[in-house]
């Protein structure tokens, strides 16, 4: 399975109307795409440092909705390092990441998300593809696409 081009084009067209105007399932699909893209490119630490990390809670909601428990558990373990309230704001998240670096030291921090990163990079559940396939079905039901 791969990302369905027509479905993704529909999503991008609708996204042009504003992210907040999207269905929750569409927002979650975008968040899952960012989760996979950033993690494949650099790791979960990259996902959290970049603006894509603003959508971590949406990604978690999408994983739960789609019942992707392996990837969901990995993301939950990574999010737990931030404490009970994940900082969706990038500045607050950077402050939290810097506190982790100060507490753990640079070398330990560099390994902090390794296990969870490997789970996502193994791509066993193909969460972005599953989300797009779900969106394709929803678009068909709504007469979109």
C-alpha cells in the first residue's frame, strides 16, 4: 500500500481552506504523515524539535482511532518524557526538550527516543498509509474526491 495520490490531492485542496476547517480525521492524517516523515528522516527528536511536533497529540489520536497499537505505544512512551501535559506550543516544547538535555546530558538525550524511533522507522503498521486509506473511504462516503 502507498499514499493514494487522488486522496492526498483532495486532502491538500481541502487543507487550502485552512487546517482548522478540516475534519478531525483529516487533521490526524496530516499529523501521522508528519510523524512518519520526520521520524524516517531524523527520528522522534527531530519530530519534536520541529513545528511538526505541534501535531503530536493529533497523531496520537489518529493512532488510537485507527487502532494502530504498536506505533501508538511507541509514541505514548516518547510523549511520556514530557510529563503529564505534552507542550503543543513549539517554544514550550523546546524548553521541555532543553530541560531534558540539562537533566540527562547531551549523550543520554541523544539516545532518549531511539527505541521508539526504531519502532516507527520499522514501519510495521504503515500508519500514514492506513490513515490515507481510511480517508479515501470517508471521502467516497461523503462524495468527495
